């Protein structure tokens, strides 16, 4: 018994996916990871068992590098991705017991200071 085309998963070859889509998907994955590591997926981020600011710093910095280096290719996706990044940077600052100086927070060496 052979499978019908409807039973096969919708899989695309990576070579067929436009670069902007690959970059955007990577950025969204990094944003989701940062939000989880900031505890933002929980009702009370301050008491989240998932909060890990050291890990969040790393992911936010990687996200900032990706967005900053790719902004010219992102077209209409650039604004929302930058806004999301800044929201995560602000959430990190608010979650920190001892916030970094402006310009020293996660990813700020790529984006400039976030207040």
C-alpha cells in the first residue's frame, strides 16, 4: 500500500527557502528562546523556574548580531524584528537585580544603548 501525497509531510529543501525566510525563522527561534529564559512565558516571570539571565544574555546577544548584520536583507521584517529585540533587551534590564550600564547590556554592542 503506497502513501498518498496527502500523507507526506510538507517538507521543503533548504536550498529552496529564500535567505530572508531562513534569517527570519532563526531570529524568531532566538526570540522565543530568550523570552523563555527571561521567564516571560510564565504567569509571573519573577518566580519562573525557567528564568536564566546568563543564558538569556547569550541568546539576546546572538539575536542582536543576527538582526544587525542582516537588516539590509530583511525588508519589511526588519522593523518588527528590531522591536522584538529591543523589548527583550528591556525585559532583561528589568529582570536584572543589578542592571548593566546603558550600552553594556546584552546585544547592545551591536544595537547601541537600550533604555
